[in-house]
C-alpha cells in the first residue's frame, strides 16, 4: 500500500529545526534611544507616588468606619430594621459591662459608712453666704 521513503523523511527532518516553534523564546526588540527618552519623560501620570499609598490607607480605613457608623450609630427611625438585632445585642452587652452585679452592689453598700442626707449648717457658713 503505502511505502515510506526514508530519504524523504530525513530531508524533512534536516530542514525543520529541533526546537518547536511554540517553545522558542521571542526575540527581544530593543527600543531605540529616542524611544527610551520619550517613555521616561512622559509616563502619563502626573500624581506623586505618595498619592497611591494615601489612597490605599484611606480606602482601608474609611470604608470600615462608614460600615460601623451605619450599623451602630445612624438613625434609621423607630421601626425595626436590618441592624436592630445587632444594636440590641450591643446594648445588652454594654449594659452588662457597665453595670454592677448584685454581689458587687452589696459589697459597695457594706463598705460605705452611713451618711446623713442633710449637712448641718452653722452660723458661720450662713454669714459667709449672705451678701454684705
């Protein structure tokens, strides 16, 4: 049927390079000196580099601050809203953190000496308070 001509195969093999075309490294085209100067002079951005770092810092601080403000401080009215459960939880946690337990309250009452509600007023104090 088909016969293989070895001479023809070896001739094809000699003409094609041993490295495949898709694995070749692309040739590096070096720009001319005039092209180098034009890219160095006009990079297309007039902003100094610190603007970028300041922008990133502000982005990472202002967005969470705005979210926390909207969740905990913004006035959404008296009706139920999305943040109501979170606000109720924070209110309970804040009250439990800032208030005394019954044991602590009893300790404070025991440690304070009994005090009178009215202070005695002497004649000297009354005389100092009158205008002359």
